[in-house]
């Protein structure tokens, strides 16, 4: 045995670097092309293999997780199940990729039921991610045990990374990409497809900012948002949405109906309750949670003279009704390297991916068409020389070799001729084959012209983008923007005096110099009580 001496620090540095790269590329960062981390990609692919389409029946989540960790992802079952749950939660994922049945948790932070109790299948949007996967549009690699094969990336008919966002922490870097509105994304893609010189600023006129599944309001200036999307890094202010609800006679209450992304509703209520108990929100009488399917947090003011906008502004400063969302566009590029992307680079990378998918699909179809034309040519030779072909098959010891020599056909054509059924020799079949041969010859020309023409490829991509958007539009409220952007917001200027009671009071001075206050104007003092030996002064 040969022992090699190396410095401990060098060995540690080498191993830690390998660990860091593995964490970055294989666990924490999504791919810019399909927007998925390996665990999510493996989940969707495993469900695709199980034929769990949007129109199929549901299967137990435990079965899905078992397939994922057994075939593709040798990690803990709970981490895989948590990834599955998140893909099914409409408050976590802007466009859910998994259709869940059962308890998949809620916005209060309650966990999903155990995987043996829940069921799942793919959504129509996940099927768009898998579109044309069987036509050699992407590369496959061997799984960890060398038994199965898994895709490096999915074909993805829409930019899932921008649509659903992603978050993760690696070694020395992190990612935090917000979700966006799919209709705005496709409009930007089409503009960039027509004019690749479009700038980030021009694209931001189409995609003004994030669109979170829980709604809310972005209150940053256009300049702040522009800088974040140009650099791929920055922060935005996101706050809850509220409205004033009149109760009559000047009374009112504040209704919070949308909360910031990734904030637990129960945490907001708990924090505001603590503020009330600690007398730090002396403008509130109580907070109530009247939420059902929709969020409805009721804030009851102590006094109707308090301004509701001032109350809400102060609560935003002291609770999670307002948060700062850190944007960090870190992702893995097509060369499987981590990179910080701008908005334009993200869209351009997806368009490049779709061009690649289109070319590979066209080449695959061209190859299949040429093979079929080749076979049809062999069949047509049979019809032109039917008696000679039958004689060769009946009399020759090696008919395949004789067919190749006599009619100058190749081995594949000869095998197809020998495999023909007698019923295929009828006259009608010959006409159909001639018609098919003609159609396929035209189709071959069309496929070749697509491969040679960038303008035709762009036209096809535009049509495919429109078709994908139609799938989103068929799902109710999926293409409508949920998060509003208030780029003209100005900080509300208020003082603590706003929360002082402005109701009239009556102050009474007794003979022994004691002072007593009573709410409202008092004209009758007969019912006022004093200490023993004391009485009204006058």
C-alpha cells in the first residue's frame, strides 16, 4: 500500500470545495431553464412515470415519495414530502405543479397530514413542463445507482423559475427569486423574441414587479425595483392590503384581507395581540381572526376618532404586516454553473432553452420521418414487383439477402418487406402508402426548412408561447395579477398624539382638593361619590 502525505488544510479545502459545489448545483439552486431544483424535478418526473396526469386518478403521496427516494433521490423521505407539499400549496406556489388531495397545510403554518393520508397527481401546468420529453428534447443521465435514467433538465414550455420563483441556501451563496405574473412573462418573452435588444428597463414596462400568490402591495419606487432587476439583487417592501369597514354611527373596523408572502397569518395575529397586551398598541381594542377560505383579520380600534390609515401604518412598523423581501436571482445556467441573473438574462436563457428544445425535437421528427419514408420506399418496390418479391420469399433460402441484391434495398427495408402481412398487399393499401409517402416527403421538406430558418423557429416559439398561455387562462384567476404595485407611495407622517383620546371629559374638584374625571359632559353631579368627610366643592 502506498501512503501519500498531504497537508490537512489542503485536504480540508479540497473536500469542503467539493461539498460546496455539490450543495450549490445538486440541492440548493434551481436551473434557469426549468426553474427546478433536483428534488422538484425528480418528483415531477417520478409522477410522470407513474402516469399521474391531470386527468388521471390520485395516488398516495407515500407511493410517490417512495419512488423518488428509491429511484432518483437517495435522501430523507420527510424532506422529499415537504417539497411535494410545497408544490401543492396555492399560498406557497403561485402556479401549483401538484394537485393535492387531503390536508396539505394552511397559511397559518399548520403542517400537512402524514404522507400516508394524502394523495397527489400532476397539474396541467406540470404537463406543460414535460411536453415533448419523449422526443429527445433533453439529455438524460444515469441515476445514483446506475439502474434508471433521469432528465438533467425538463423541456418546460413556460419559464417556471420566473413564474413560481425559488428560494434556497447553499454554501457561500443563496437564492430568493420571487414569483411573477405568467401573462406578463409571456408578453415579455414575445417582445424579446421579436427584438433581442430589448433592455431591462423596457422589459420592466411589461413585468412591473413580482406577483405573489398571497397578493399584498409593493410600496417601492420604480427606481428601486429597476435596480433590483438589473443587478439581480435588491430588496422590496411588501405590505398587507386592508380596507375600512363602516359599522354606522361613526364606528368602524379595519379588515386585513391580504398578507405578505411567506408570513404566517397566526404569527401576525399573535404579534399584534402581544402589542395590545403590552399597551404598545393602545389604539386597538382587540384583534379577531374571522378567516375562512379567504383571509379576514379584524382590527377593532378603541376610539372612532383614530384615523384608520395611521393605525395601519403604525402596525406595519411593529408587526409582519409589512416585510422586506430580498431579491436574489442566483441560479444554475445551461453550463451547470451558478450565476447571478438580471431579468433580461433570465428571459433570454429561457428563450435559448426553447430554441434548443425546438431544434432537437425537429431533428428527432426528421429522423423518424426519414425512417418511415425509407420503409415506405421498400413497400412501394414490393407493389411494383409483387410477383418477383413473392417468388423470392417462397423459393430462396435467404430471401433477405436476395431482396437486397435484386432490388438494391437496405437491410431495414428488407426486414420490413419480409414482415409485411398479406392483407397489406391489397390495392387500397398501395394507394394509402403512396399518399403517406407524398405527405411525409412534404413534411420532411418542412422540417428541414425549420432547421435552416431562424425566423420560422421564432414564429413556432411565439405560437407555442400563446398555446401555453391559453392553458393558464383556462384555470380561473390564474392569469390575473394579485399583487398591486404602488410606486408613488409616500411615508405617512404622524405623531403619538394621534392616538390620544379626544373624547370630552368632566373634571370635578372636591372640598378636600381631590380631582375626579368623568367621561363626557356632565350637568348632574348628584350621583358622584366622594370619600368619607369629603363633598362637592361648590
